[in-house]
C-alpha cells in the first residue's frame, strides 16, 4: 500500500469534498449559475488561505527555524539543572557561572560584548564572560601557569568566542586580561553569536537579556 503524506491527504480530501460542497452551494443559493460561481470562488479562496500555511514547505521551514532559535536561546539562557551541579554552582569553571556578577570590581578592565585581539597569537574574538581570577580545574592551572607565570592566576580572566574568520582552529578561549586588547569596528563570526548577542553597534555586541542579567554592569 503506497505511503500518503499529510499534504497528499489534504489534497485528496479537498477533491473528495468538492462535489458535496457544490451540492450544498446549489441548495443554499438556488440555481443562479453566476451566484454559484461567485460563492464557489469564495470557498476555494478560503480553502487556499487555510491550507497554504500547512502545505507550503517554506512555511514549515520558517516554523522550524523559529523553533530552533527559541530552543537555542532557552538552552543558553536557562540553567541545565539535569546536567549536574556545575551549571547551578556559582563557581563554575571558565567564566560560565550563571550567578549575577554584581558589583563589578573596578579592576575588571573589559566588558562582555567587547571585541578583542590576542596580543601574542593575533586571533580576534568577543568576550562572553569573565572571572575576577582564574577559575579552572587544578590540573589545568598547573599546566597553563608554570612557576614564572603563577601571578597571572590571581588576575581577571575572560571567556572568548574566537572569530571563525581567523581560522585559528579553536572555538573558544579562556585567557588572562594582560593577553588581550580591545578593538572596535570588527565583527565576529561564530555559530553561537546569536545565542549570546542580539546585535552589534560598531563598538561592542549587545547582550541577550539573559546574559545582561548575569553581567548587569557591562
């Protein structure tokens, strides 16, 4: 037995309902052919306006895009309570904590949404979070900061979405303040940009409402 999808089923239903519809139209509006034609055209127009949103692939594609956008924003804006304790823990690693960063210490030079360039490696990116000092697993601190750089552990650190246009290979970075400098007029391309930001004003990116709640002073 051949498979019939929803669109085909609706079309078959429309064809099967055509004769009964014509019969009822003739019963309700008499035998005046001009009047019946006018009413029939109205019925057809109403049917098309009703079925168009459901038979059009473009309409379904738009619905899917909207749903994916809402789902993505929800994913980044709401704590994932089922994934473990780290998300809800105000001491989550790599500037991913969801606790409100207020008040903002005066020694934090940069803000979420600013575009930066790494002084040594030259890649650009955008700040999506900061910690007042390095907040990573112990073994990561030991590896990243040898004895000659131990003082960097107590300085502000920033989480960065790395600009894909650089071809750097990595998607994100977590780096100390002294290794970056802010620039303006450069847009960043990264698949997660819309989840964190709603636009760019030429000097910095505008935070999504959920991110602004976490960094109210940036």
